[in-house]
C-alpha cells in the first residue's frame, strides 16, 4: 500500500509539474492520506495538528483550533474529507463525506467559493486524500487526471 501511495504521489507531481510551472514550494512534503490516517488528525490529541480535507485536498487547520479543535463548533468536519458538508454548510453526520453526488449548482458554487476563498487562502495544504489518485484496491489510478475532475483547479494547490 505504501508503494502504491508513493507511486501515485509521483504520478500526481509529474502531472502537476507538466501542467503548472509555477508550483509553490511546500514547507513540508506533500503526502497522500488514507481515510484511516486522516482520522488521526481530528483534534482529539493535544500537540497533534488538526487536518481537514475538502475536494480531496488536506488542509492543516490547526491555527483555527478554536473552531476545529476538540469540543469546538466545527470539530465534526476534521479528520475526514468533509466536502459535502462544506458545500451544504451542514454538520449533519450524513453530510460528512467526500461525496458530491446530487448537490445543486448553488451548493457546488458555494463549495468552490469556500474552498478557494477560505481554505486555500487561509490554511496550508499538507497533502491529498488517497481517494483522489488511487483505485479502491490501492493501485495507482492511471486514468486519473486532475484537470478532468469536476470542480477541480490544479493551479496554486502546491
């Protein structure tokens, strides 16, 4: 599984390098997170960073601990990909998922605005969810092309 994650990340970096020559240097290595790994960063452990994913992009929201830390109002969103919840502005457990099927055009526009205007503008990107670039069995998705993903912009993500 680790090898598949490494290969998938290399494929993503190569694709991104070919598409965008102005890649920003990350202060930490960008990595892929499985759902299990992302759960470790849910704000429940003191001293651990707090991570949240939207559209498969993992953000370090630790500086917003008063919003995302344990017992905070938006703690339900962290430690997972909460794309649907952000789009719907919902904390309903059923919406705490990456799934965007059935969202309205207005909700998708809201998602894009919040993703770009809030999260990308305010929080560092520390990685991506493995779901974005791997098949269910953990093998690299050779057909994955970031530019083909709905509502996805590769620019400025690194």
